C-alpha cells in the first residue's frame, strides 16, 4: 500500500508524462563535474562516490517494488494508474543508468588520481 501512496504522490504532466524536476543530477552538478580537473575528486565527489552504491541499491529496490505493483490486479485494471506506474518504471530505470554512468566516471577519476600520485 505504501508503494501506491508513493506512486500517487508523483506529479504527472498534462501529456501523461512524469515531472522530470525530480532528476538526481541538476545542471549545476553537471557543470561542476565538467569543470573539475580530470583525475582529481572534490570533497563532494568523494562523498558522492562513497554513497552512490547505496543509492543505486535503493533505486533498484524501488524499481523492484514498482515492477511488483504492476502484477497487482488493481493497477492492471486501471489504465491511468498503469500508465503512471509504467512511467515511473522508465524514470527509475533512467536514474539507475545515470547513477551507474556517474559511478564509472567517479571511479575513473579516482583511479587516475591514484596513478598520478604513485
């Protein structure tokens, strides 16, 4: 039931899509990441690297819950809720993919710094 409350809390747009303002990676964060020198992690990037695996785990758990909710007959019989859950699944999958890409980017920067200092 908690997942349905969470699903209902998402804002839908007039075209049926989901509000993309919930993006994890803001434009400011992306610009900072691009501006930082290669091979050197900032304090924020180090913290992000430490926390990203847990964040991915949380997103994957949320995706699993959404997929499980798709199996319920209540959602399957309600086209509006079905569309909303499917939109959320797509959004979470996108966030997971971006998180993995960011993790890879941070790991490469961290590894480059270790090579430079060795």
